[in-house]
């Protein structure tokens, strides 16, 4: 009876050991699978020297872009100071197009370099008017990658980070519309072949001053779904005329919001930078604008659009630093005003942010295989220890019983 009880206890302990090992294995394997299914990522930061550095595009938004004689035709000569004129520009696309000054009349541009194989070139034709920013800004974008011919000497340069971009804006104060007494002009340095509707500018230019700006490039290499970074290959989606280039995250969000607004209101308000191009015939009138704005404030459109639009799989950004500021020393004719800016790279290196999976499928199976070996080893070792102990105990009992029998045989009879 005692032997049967001991055997049951032994088997119970062995079963408990196996159960504990199986539970431990399943728990750790579950953690690995959970981590793998989340598709988490890590970011590796590195520096690249003299490699993959692209000269950026530059967008300047100015209020000095409207010809007053066209804006105020058949009206008061000072109509540009009236709020009504601002509203006309906002809602009348044809007036905006007719009154806008050509980029070549407003800006002068030069790319300067002393490096071998990188000739200095004039770039006036590389600036285009891209979009309108409410309430009264006209935005012009320099992008030599987008606007120059493939045979342009700029593309023969192997060290584009040695170029300096010199931009100067000059306008006739007596014939240009005066919308605001406080004249400041936001400048944005951004990725080539992209025209983002960026409203936050690191630097605002003012007339009569010269700005020296140093830039540094950052590259982001993200991973597409199912990895948690969930990037979007906007380059593969192609070029869009209505957005003056390829899409990026900001353009995608604005396109999504305009689409939802059109579904809700039947029109799109002119407050969006690309409304005049993407929804030319569907723009809201003055009467429709307020009611549409009220409808849009009742629902959250931006949040879902941000979730729907992923960050670019490959993106270039630029750190902008103001390194010099003084009066514009170039001669300006009477009744004219100006500002100028020089943009150059601060170094010949870039910072690269490369995304990688925290755990690949091979690594996940490797971890699981390791856990199988560990828990199987623990369980077998425990059972082996119990068997060994049981065998030793039985052998000891057997030896003791043999000795006791021998002693009983040699005991003399009385």
C-alpha cells in the first residue's frame, strides 16, 4: 500500500513539473508572438558623409505679389486697403490669377559655387507661383529638380551641398497691393519635388534685410505595413499637377479633409492651399462658406484623415538656422523695396534615421525554439533527478536488507 502511495506521489510530482514547464513555455512564447504581431520597430541614427545629399526646394510666401492696378481696376485706387479686396482675392480665382505677379518679375535667383564641376547658374525660371494662402499670401516655390531640364548644368554637379542659393525679391511699392502694414514673409525649406502646405515657418523675412541661412539634411527611411511605422510610398503614387509635385503626409491630409468637406457640404472652402487646383469648380461661395464651416466644426475630420495618411517611406527634412542678418546692401531703385536671403549647407554630412523591425520572423522562431529547449531541459532534468533519487534510495534499501540477512545468518543459536 505504501509503495502504491509513493508511486502516485511520484507521478503527481512529475506531472506537476511537466505542467509548470508547459505553462512557462507557453507564457514566454506568447510574449514573443505578441511582440512580433505588434510589428514594433527600432530607429538607428547614423551620419552619412558626402552621400545622398539633395539640394532642397524653397517656398516663400509674400503679401507683395498682387498688381494693384489690376486689383483696383474700375475701383478706388486704394481698394487694396479694404477688406473687400481680400475677400475678392479669396473667392475669385480668375482675379487672383490675373493680378498675381510673375515669379520672374518678383524674384531674382542665382546658384553660386566655386567647386569644380559645379558652375554658378541663374535660376530665375526655376521659381513658380504654387498656391494661395489665406488671407492674402501668394506662395512661390524654387525647385530646380522639378523645373529644370535634365540637361541643366546643375545636374552635372557631384557635390550639390557646395552650392549657395541666393534669392532676392524686389517690388514697386507704388504699384503693389498693400494688405498689411506689418510685412513679414514666411520661408520654408523642404524636400524637392514636393510642395507641402506648411503654415509653420522657422524664419520670417522682413523687407530691407538680408538673411543668411544654414541648413542640415535629415533622411528618414521608414517601413511599410504591417510594421507599426506604416509608411506610405508617395513617390510610387506619382506626380500630381494639382499639388505641384508628389504628395507627402501634409498634402495627403489636406486632400482627405477637402474630400470629406466636399461630401458634407457639396463644395470646398478656399482656405485650403490646393482648393483652387483640386476643386476648381466645386469651391464654396461666400454664402456657402459659413454654413460649411459650421458643419465641419461639428465633426472630427482631421483625426481620421491623419490616421488614414501615413508618413512617407522616404522623407527628407532640413534643419534651418539663421546665421547672419543685416541690411540688404544691394541697390534698390526709388519707390522699390526688397529683401534677400542666402541658403547654404552647414556641412557635407546628413543624419539618417533608419527604421528596422524589432523582431523578425526568424528571430521570433529562434526565441521560441530556445524556450522549448530550456523548458524541456528543465523538465527532463527534474524528472531525471527524481528517478535518480528513487534508484539510489532503492539501492540503499536493497543493500541494507542484504546486510541484515547476513547478520541474521551468522547469529549463533543458544
